[in-house]
C-alpha cells in the first residue's frame, strides 16, 4: 500500500520537474510527502507557529526586540540607524528601522536571515569593515521582528549593486499551527537602487503593543553599550587619520529614535548626548620639559578644582600628557542611566589607553588590562576609594620623537617594559590616585559643620529599594500582550543588581563611617586619658599653689616683722600677683572638671555662663591687655539641653584662638567681644577679635581635625595649636544639632566665629 | 588665747597653722600634728591635751605614716572618722567638747564631704585651703575659729556654773528674759535649752539664728531692710551707729558672724520712719535714715526694675543684693521654720541663670513663675520696650 503511494508521489514529482514553469511549492510538498514514506528513519519537522512561541520566549519584551534589531545594524557596520514610530501610543501602529550598514544580498537573506539558529556571529565575531565586536545575539533578529508586529517588510541592498531585495512576511496569517515551517515560502521582490546606496530597512506593520516613553528610554539605554563613550580619534597633530587601532576608522554609530505620539509629543533620543557628560571629575596631567609632573583636577559636580606637582622627577619619560574622566557609579552621580548600565560601560570601555604617534597601542586600556595596577590595588583594598580601571576613561599621548625610550615591542603588542615605562606608569597612576583621593575628601567634607542632611542627599537605601520595587511592579502591570503580569526576567535581573549595588554601597559607606568613628574614638580615648591626667594633676597643682600662696603670706608676715622696706616687698607682691593669675586658671580647670563630671544635660543660661567665663579670665586678659566686651540680648537666652562644660569648652577654644590670632597680628588694638542673641530658633554666640582673621583660602578647612595655623612658641600659656580646637567646637555644635561657622565681623573687628545651637524648647 | 591643733598628713601644710596663728594677733595658738596614730589613739590624745579646738584636713590618709613596729599604715582614716571619735568622747564628757573645723581642699569638700550629711554635722566650720591665700579670708577664718572656741568655752562655763545642767538660751545669746520671751519663744528654739552638749547647741544656733535670716540678720539683709545699696558710701559709719544703738547681736559666735537683732531694728525703724521699714520704698527709707543718722547713704536699686522705689526686704540668696518681694521667687529650704525669713531669689538671677551655680532650688510654688521669667515671658519693662 505504502509502496504504491511512494510510486505515485515519484510520478507526480517527475511531472512537476518536467514542466516549463516549476511550481516550487508543489515540489516542496511532494518532497515532504516522499520523505514521510521512509520506513527506515524518522525526521523532525517544525510547526510554523513555533516562530511565534520562540519570539515571545526568547524576546520577552518589545524594547529588547528593538534593541536587538539596532544591534544588528551596528554589527552590519552601519553608521546610523533611524527608528521611526508612527502612532505608537496604542497597538496597530507601524515602525521602520533603517540603517546604512553593509546590507544583505539575496544569498545572505536565503542562507543566513531565513535560516533559524545560524551561527554566523559565532563564526565571525568581528564586523568586516570597522572591525566592531558584534553585539547582537545569534539568530534572534527574525524573532525580534515577529515579536514587534504582525507583518514585516524586509528591504536590503549592498554597495555597488543596482538592485535591492524586498521580502514581505505576514506572521500571523501565514505562520499558522499545523503548517510545517519548511513548507512556507515568501516571494522575493527586487527593486532598483543607486549603486552607492546600502543598508537594510525593516518596516514592521501593525505593531502588537503600544510603546511608552519609559520603554523607549530603555531601548536607548540598551544601545549605549554599543560604542565607546568617547569620541574616536580622527586626527593626530593636525593630520586626518585614515585608520586607527589597526583598522579602518570607525566613524561612530548613531541611533535616532523618533516617534510621535497621538498627543503630538516628540520623543527623540540620540547617542550624541554622551555618556562622558556624567563624569564626576576631569583629571589631566603632564610632564613638563623639566621632567616635573603636574596633575590638574576639576569637578563641576562637586564644585571644586585642585592641582598638585608630584614630588619626584620623571627623567626617562619625556614630555607627555594624559587626560581622563573620573566616574563613580552611584545613582547621585549618574543621571539618565541606571548604575548598572553605567558600570557596564565602565567595564567595557574603562581604563587608560595609550596612543603613540596617534595610533592606539594595545593592550593598554583593554577590559582585562591593568597596566596601572589599579584593579590589583583596589581589589586588595590598598586603595579604598573608587579607583579601579572601570572608574576612568582616558588616554595618554606619546610621541616617538619625544618619548624616545618608550618603544613598542617587535610584536606590536605593547611597549617595552623598561624603566621609562615604569616611570610612565608611576606618573599616570600617581595622578589618578591623588585625584581619586582628593575627590573622596571633597565628597566627605560637609559644607558646614552642623549640616544634618549630609548623608541623606541620595535618599535612604530603604526608599531607593522601595522605588525599584515600585518600578518593577509598574513593569509587570504593562507587560505582555496576553495580559500576563509576570515580571520579565531581564527587568527582574536588573532590579536585583540595582538592589545589590545599593546594599553594597551602603555597606561600603557604613565601613567608612565606622573607620572614621574608630579614628574619632581613638582621639576621644587620648583626650579622655588626658582629661583624667588633668583632673588628677590639677588637684595636685591647686594644692601646691595653695601651699605656695600660704608660704608667700608667711614670708610677707616675716618681712613685716623684720620691718622690711617697700623695695624688699615689691618682688613678693609680684610673685603674689602671678600666683593669683595661676590660681584663676587653676580654678577654671577645676570648675570645668566639676561641670564635666556632671553627666546630665540641662538648658544652659547663656548670660550666666558667659559672665562667669569672663570673670574667670578677667585677670588673665587684663595682664595681656585685652579689652573685653560682652553683649547678651535678651538676657534670658537658654540653649537646648546640653552639658555645661561643652559651652565652656566652646568659649575657651574661641578665646585661645583669638589670643593667638591677636598675637600673630601683633596689633596694639587687642579687643574681644562675646555676644549672644537669637537667630531664628537658634541661640547664637558670636566671638569676635581684632586678630589676623581667617584666610579665605583655608576657611573651609578650619573645622577639620588636626588643621592648625599656629606654631609652637605662639603663646606659652594658651599653647600651640593642636588642630583640634575648632574641630571640637564643631563636634559640640553637631552633637547638639547646631553649627559653627565664620560670620561677618562687626566694624572694628577682624574675625567672627558663630556658634549656634537650638534654643530651649520653651523659647522657640 | 585659745590653744588649737591642726592635723594634716602633709608636713608642708603646717603653714596654715602658722598663718592662722599669726593673723589672729595672739588670739590663737595652733600647733601642727601629723596623724601618726590610729584614729582612736589620736582622738584620745586630742581630748587628753585639752585643746580649745581642732582643725582637721579631710584626707588624712594620702601620705602613709607607718608605725615603728611594722609596715602597717596607721593613718588609714579621714577627718570624719576622727571627728566622730572626738564627738563620741564629748558625749561622755561634755566639758571636753571642742570645736571641730574641717580645713581642706575645696574639691574634697565639695565632692565628698558635702555629699555626706552625717559627716557635715560633725563639724562646726568648714574652711577651704584655697580661701586662705590672701589676708582677708585668712583673718575671717581666724576670727571664726576664735569665735567658735569662745562659744564653746562660754557654754561650758555656763553649764559648769549650773552644775552641768542645761541653761536658758537667752543667757547664751545676751538677752534679758523679757526680750527673750518675745523673740525666742518658738518651739525649735526652746528645744535648744534642753541640749546638754556644746557642739549640738552650736549646731542649732548656727542653723536657726546665724545662717538663716529671721531673728538675726546678716549685713546683707540689714542693708535690704534699710533699703541701702551695697555700693553706698559710709556703710561702716552706718553699722557703727547701729551698734551704738544696741541693734547689734552680741551673743554666741557674734565675733565670727556679725549679726543684727531684727526685733530691735524693726522697733528702731518704726521710730525713724513712723511706720514699719517694709512699708515705704527704698528711696524714702534711705532719705529718712540719712537724715536721722546724719550719714549720706545711697538707696538700693532693683536689679530687675533698676528703680530705687521698690520695697526692698531681703537679700537675694543668689547675688546678696537687696531685692523686693514682688520681683523675687521663693527658694526651697528643707529646714525652714516659721520664724525664719524664707530664702528669696531675685528675678534677675532667675532670668540670667546666675542662681544655677549657687546650688539654690526654687520652691515648687514659684516654679511656674520662674519658668516664665527664664523663657522671656516675663521681662522687665525696659527690656520689653527695647
């Protein structure tokens, strides 16, 4: 029975083959039926509807589908791809994707485009013309177009040909269940074109889904990775380059997505908006003719610039220069990109590339290269600030006639690693590391000592994670034509990575805070032990002073008994006066210790504290010829509950600073004014003097720990500057939700410090 | 001359004994002794030697003193332990009772001694060594020690004459019986007459008469009652005139703590002003007093209202300045008695917080008022208009 069928099919096939106009479809069907008569083996067949299932399984989201098509254009050496949406705000619109890439011949369409799971990109990972690393996922293009719309018109042409090829696919009507995909045929149409025209145009008709702004934005972000974020070098010393990095100059790749919604809103994205605009800082460095290395740093985002000349000479390198953009991949520093995308760009293109005579010297700046040992040292936490290769995008210029000791190896795979090369790496590495540390310092410094929103600028981690979860939920509610609400895997993955990054950043910040805290604790331990010593010794000193005073009194009595003349009494009176001064200071220390011993916080009456402070030091200030003025208004001012000794400490630190400043100014007009008044809900204590004032250049550093302008020998009593005085004042302010700052001095004074703490609740 | 002893574990502190002896101009003779014995032995020694007073440093154990028989430190005790031993012996034999003065460093007194009220009761007087660095405080300390020694002697002598039985307080205070009946007829004061031990009588006299205004007034309270400014000229002449008028107190402890009889001042004032002292403003009081005494005096001015037309009555417990009742709040006193003048703290000291460092407590009844002053809800007229 079956052999009869086979014979019949053979006859029908023979008849078809002998006809003048061959019916290929009939031959294909006969061929299929003949194969089914094979009793000795079995064969797979593919249902046409499988295309649709693959489309949705392999390309879950429509924006991923579009991204894949853009990548195909990039892989085809296109310099531009234009994407035009029409009526995209609801299903049924249409979309064109047109590039100026190498295009496809009829043969390529037949053998590659129409063949499922071709491994063309595996076999040719680098593009023919611009040697691009191919980005598209293999064989996914036709599924992508099927995912996007019900119909596709594929038009393509290659350079030099007079005709292009057009094929039309109607996915939903033709690719039906129970139809073998091999039996489906699509007619090829040829059209005339100019020989210089080349490229591919995909027209997707009857789009399956609407497109939102958020989805378009995601498409744009996904294509950012397709090219380096920096401009490809086109000239060297004024001459146009025809090749770079050993290949034809890649003119770049631009993507323009241009859609128009029914509400007439234009949505346009272009890669011209460069990634590098997101830099946190620009670093540049050069070695001058005297072999000195200079590094310049500018950060518009942090609002500061700085420069340094390295402390050693680079005699073997010769004049050269580098520049680099510095990135920290935190959400607050990267706008318009997810940190994941930005980090990916950094991983792919980060590093410092080397150019010699205008040509790229490999492998410096390649993803796995670590010629500056940045990855090595950040990995081992020898550098704790962000300073991995991925954090820098930069290049270094060398010239064969100036940097003569820096030669390429004979294999043209890098420079000879001689002493000159070691110096070169040291120069660049030192510059980058200094800049990264300087940026870290600028990021950590508060604008004012009491600034409370310092860590909260980027939002709490919990809030940021919540926002990510909300975004994921929003995605799930709009995904899938079938109304399925599952979160697409790639969205979920991206969200997981974002959350992971937030947690890691938080942990890193926590670690830094702990380090700072430990350092401060260490300082406190030192100060505490110092305080204990002072407490013990001040008691002893006070006892000794009492004894001394008693002895002087005794001596005076004896002299009186002996009928001593005034001349003999004078030195004793002088000693008595000095003792009185020392007793004043000892009393101050003792009272400070007594106040410090009281742990409880109380509202502090400012009038009383200032009055007592002034009276305590009156004798000391009189002897130093310092005029004192006090102005407290209103007299009932009271602070928020705090330790009395804290206010004493603030006043004492201001006082010693003022005396040092007035000594430095060497002025005959020695005046101090302490004032207290209200500023909003704060009590403000002003401390003014006629000293040398604060140099504006160091105004932002004076509240930092260990910063001092004083030198030993300034004053034998108030002591040299420890660099802690104003830091302590600043910490006291912070601890009490206040602040300390430089204010505008009144007429007749040169410097004014202001200490502000909240007023007592009842006075607010 | 009174013979005393100063016990301190530091040899170099001997100078305080010398200084006090010298400044007293022959009234005191103080010898110095290290605590070389166990506490009971030392107490026996002090009683046995019949000293008129003993000054003791608080820390007697800082410099170890070892006996000849071994390495054991003998002076492992503080002033309060020694004082307790002495007081115990005085209970057995009141005639051997003597004034005990704590003479020590200020921070020990503040931190440790005042924290222990039982120890406080053992001493008649506390002097910080830090005060004894200039002549004036030294002179005052010597006067007070002398006064205490004299008071003990007076009490013991009166007791001896009365066969060691308690005597009427009026005898000790220098009042005749009629005056005493009018002034001292208060339960707490009557109770003093039943006490047999000199140190307890001194303690009560101090607490109820000397240290608190009421029956007696200090110089500061005297000026407040008269409405005279502490900065006034001729205050010495004023006091001399009042002493001539027998207004001054001349009983126990009067040399160390000059005081004024309030009932006599009150009567005298009525005679001058034609009305009680408190019934006219300070400026008026001073005008009439100046005229009557033929001394130029300056009226006090309120620290709150800056006016002399206030009805000054007491010295502020914080600043000692004459203050009027209407611009002062009530201070809390755990040992208050109805015949005492309650402690008052002026509004200025409340406003500026000056009273904070004086260990004064505002009475609950005036706490709300004080809060309003502290927070600027109540301000002097001058400040409100500025």
